[in-house]
């Protein structure tokens, strides 16, 4: 089981001080958060991709390459890489390069994103979002797995005798998660290829995602990749932690009430009841996170959103201390004890390379 954090890289005014960080400050703070995540023993740091204010992570591989140079163990990922508006050739090249620079500590999450105007900014039509995701990913897979590619599709110019460079490290492409909050077509795509499916269920009730994940598991088994409970599932989550529950609620409330996404909407009480958001003590975060297994089955990756809504860097680093020292060790132990032996771990470069190097069974 992998535990980590993901960031959307928002530049948001701190409602308690009125201070808005600069883009430079926010970018540097994201790097500091990634380094802290490794320091406290987390497994994964993932950054989003956005091309509009108030977000700053427009170049995830640049940031992850910089972080790779300063870390040794943490897995570097995205949350999301825009498969619809990025050229698959550039994705293939960028992430293969990042593989080499990081020693294989990289995977990525494909998605369509949640910003409609990004499509025309990159010359695409949002009405073609699903077909773009399907065609572009099919090409990306070939670019990583075939040294010479001939390609003709609907959405880009043809390729003739093209070789993507550098080649994937050890001839093992990065593992891919497909992220979606609403599209069964994306869950179907993940199942078809035997890839991972990431349900970032931070905004909607669990019942919606239970249906989506159950569908992915069923189709994963249909395509012969393993039993349904062996499908590779990742989940999002949110938490704000303090030693005492009442302190957490008091401190986080102004950030929640003024957050760009859900501020001035549902109450903090209603939101924590209906979504995975946990505000409270380390034990309360442990207890609620353990219910995810009850709702969705055994899964492989749990990422938490910890640095949004204007929270100052000092507070985020304190949150990571509590997450890494008091929450994750207990979750690791509890979830490992409940997981059947036939349910796999999250794929890594090492495990994928070992599987590739195994002799074929006659």
C-alpha cells in the first residue's frame, strides 16, 4: 500500500491573514512539501497540471525532475497529466526522460482535467474529450513499447518511422493510472489495458465512486488481467489534523469556508459527513480512512490533499509531520493485516522490470 500526497498548486489568499503568496513562493513551497513528504516517510508525491490562474504547475515534469534531484526514495507522479491536450509524443519523451533522471521513481495519472478552456488553448475541441483521451493514449502506449512507430489517427498528423527518445528506462514504460470522477469510458480504458484507476473522490459522496470502481474492477477481470479484487485502484482524500479535534475544526474552518472550490457552499460539518474530508485528531483520520476499504475494497494507493485553500507552508509541513508520524504507520499496519495475499501491491519500476524479465511459461 502506497501513501502520499497530491497538490493542485493553487495560489490562494490566506483568509486569516489576507496574505497571498506569489507564484514564485508557491512553486518553491510545493518543492519543500515534496521534500518533507519523503522526510516523514511517505511513498508518493504527485502534482497536478494546470494552465490557468490561480494555479502554477503548468510543467509537471520540470518540477518533478527538480524534486528527483533532491530526493532518493519517494515516487514522483502526476495528478493529472492532460492526455487530451498534450501531444502524446511529448508525453512519451518527457516521462521517459524523467524515468532516467529519477532512477525509475516515476509514474503518471492520465486525465482530461477540469478546466474547459484548456482545450482551445491547445488547439483542441472539448466535445472530443473522450475520443482524444482514447486515441492519444493508444499512441502513447505504442511510442513506449515499439521502437519504430507508424501512426495515423484523427487528431494529429501521421507518424512515419518515428522513434521516441529516450527509450523507457530498462525498456519498462512508466506505470499509468487513469483518473476520473465521472466517466465510465475512462474506467473502461484503464481496465482494457490493465492499468490503474484513480478515483479522486474528494468532492462527491462515496456511492458515486463505488459504482465507478466496481465497474472498473468488473471490466479489469473481463479483459483477463486478474480477478476483480486484484485490480489496481487509487483513492484521493483530504485531511486537516491537529492533536485535538476541536483545535483542528477551529483552525481549518476559515480556510474551508473561503476555499475557491467549495467555500461559501456546504457547511464544514455537512462536507465532512458526505465526503472523505476528515478534520480532527490523528485517530479520527485513521478511523475514517479505514472505512475506504469497506466502501471500495482493497486498494493500492492513498493520496491526501493537504496544501490547498491558502494554508500557509508552516501549517502544511506540520500536517505532514502528523500524517507521516501518527497516521500512516497505523494505516500501513491495519490495511496490510486485512489485505489478502493475492491482492498485489502498487506497481513500481522494480516490480514491472522483474515481471518483464521473468521467463515465459510454456
